[in-house]
C-alpha cells in the first residue's frame, strides 16, 4: 500500500545532529537502497541533518529490479522510456505513477532490464531516498538518478523529505 512506502522497509534512527561531510564527494557518500522487489525505501529518521558541500546521499541506479512483468511505469520496447512522475518518452511509453506531493517510490527499470533473462543492474531506475527529520540543511547533493542507455531509459527515482525546516 502507499502507506508502506511512506513508512519504508527499514530504518535508521539517530538523535541529535547528523552531519555528513568529507573532503570529496567520494569520501562523504551515503547510499540508500530500496527493496528491489517490493520497492520499499530505507528511511533515515534523524533529528537534524546537514549534508555538507562535498557530501552526497545517493540512491542512483538502485530502483526496482526485474521481477516478472508487474512494474509501475516500465519501458515497453527498446525505443521507449520508463515512466514515473510523468509518462516515459518514445513510442511505447511507460505509464506515470506515484504522488506529486510525496515522491517516495523508486524509479522503474528500462525495457532492456525487464525483457532479458540476464538483466543488467545498470538498467535499474533510480532508487528512493526517504528522510524524516526535524531540520534538514543540504549544501551537497541528494540524487536518485537512473542509468540511461542508447534507445531505452529507466526512470529516475524519488526523493521524499519530511521536516519542519528545509534549507538549501
């Protein structure tokens, strides 16, 4: 149900201020992974969060993986893109799904991932970042990108932050 996605499939709870910082993006990255079958996101439950300038919280290429033919928004041919917040591109577009005011679903896989017996993990959609905090400051990056290849494209994932105050 939509409520399951809002609450997530697992969580990390931290009191006080959590600061993610480092000299480079590579030294200060946190990767959030959603369940590749159910799509349920991992939830960061924090009192206060600061993502410093060289830091990143990422769920790139960590969206739904191949699980039969039941996907929201998957691409339907080698020249059609997967959908998410809107229809995918191309001739055979993936359908839109999700909620504009609560983007907590992961991204859909491309046609290449859903149509092959040996799916390639780099054709997964973007994952889902779910943050529930009092105050959030982002000077770095939050990303849920999908990997796109010639002729087919997975959809980007969701970034859903609930907080009292959000500062960029």
